[in-house]
């Protein structure tokens, strides 16, 4: 996840194209200070697709490192 203004970029290695209502509520709570009263916008960013169902932790660490390093 990365934020710019009231837009939250989602880097999902499973390549889902939509989130459940519960997911959106969780994101809203996490990014309340970011949106500052504006509607929260979700953008699905391009992310490398994981093959196995057990690799999500490694993909999350790799993407977080890449974002932190620019």
C-alpha cells in the first residue's frame, strides 16, 4: 500500500481486481489521516504476480523494500 493525497495504491501480488466491503473499511480506518474527509480512492498498481499461495509475505517484504528505496 502506498498513499498519495487521498489515493491509496494497492500492490497485490495475487492480482485481485476488487476488494470486499470489509477490506475497504479496513483501508479507510488505516488511512483516515491521509484522506482528511475526502473520499478514499483505491488504485490497483502493477505488481509482480506470485505463483504459490504461500509467498505473500516475501512479496510484501520485497515490495515494501522497493517502495522505501524509491
